[in-house]
C-alpha cells in the first residue's frame, strides 16, 4: 500500500489545473501562451487573478493530499510521506496526462513542505511573500522559500524532532527547483527577469 500511495501521488500531482483552467475558460493550452509554464503565475498572466488563485490553491492541495496519503497508506512512515510528496511534485513537473510538459512545482512543493515541516515552511514562506511584494520577482521569492525552508529545517531539526529523512527530501526538492528555475536565475543575474504583472516569464 505504501508504494501504491507514491504512485497515486504522482498521478494526483500530474493533474495540471492550469491547463484544465485554460481549456475550461478559453479553450486554450496555457503552455502556448504567456511564459509557456503550466502554473499559477502564468495563469495570472493569461487568465487573470481569479483563475490564478484557484490554480495556486489546487496545486498546493495536491502536495498536501500526497503527503497525507503517504502517511495514511504507510501506517505513518515519514519516509513514504516524503516520497509521496516528492512524487506529486514530479507529477506536476512532468505530467503523464499532458505529454510530460508541466510547471515548476513551487505550489505543490509548498503543500508538501507545509505538512512535513510546518514552522520552517511558514517562516520561509513569510519571507518569500515579503520578497515578492518588495521586488515583484516571483522566481526569487520561490527560491527563497525553497532555500529558507530547507535551511531552517536543518537548523530546527532537533527542536521539532523532525525525522532526518525529511531534510534529504527537502534538499532534493530544492535542487529540483533550482534546476527548473535555471533560466529565471540567469535572467535575475542579467537583470532581465520579469516582475509580477509583466508579460515575460517569472515563475510558478
């Protein structure tokens, strides 16, 4: 059952709500518009704030559901909970239903980290939101959230008695996010990254 939870979590993660929202509202493939990314930020760019909020919440819910599924079907094993959450992020990034063309997995990762390591995720998430509000760089805020949650988890591991295995998976998810954001990172370094509300790519 534990392995089945990981497989099912991938399939849940592979449901691309931004794609479905584009089809439902405008009969378009969101990956052919805006930044081309299947995520909440590009949904905001192409479809507006209401659909973007819906996509953000639904993508986050995928990560939450996957972790709880991993816990439930494994009898509370933290390893399988982390594996299931990671599988959901992989599903979002490479969805089997949509030609393996997905998003960057930030919202789904937020859901995963919020369940596994709530307090580090909350602190890092608050800092990320402030960063986005000040700079309007969603990509920068996303990366700060990933790095911040992982580093805070490492620092607070003995305080909250988190299973050490969580740290390995958080580090892996952070590395995956860096790779998915590699073009954003280059644009940030070059000073050409788009800000929230502009037409070119930011992050999602």
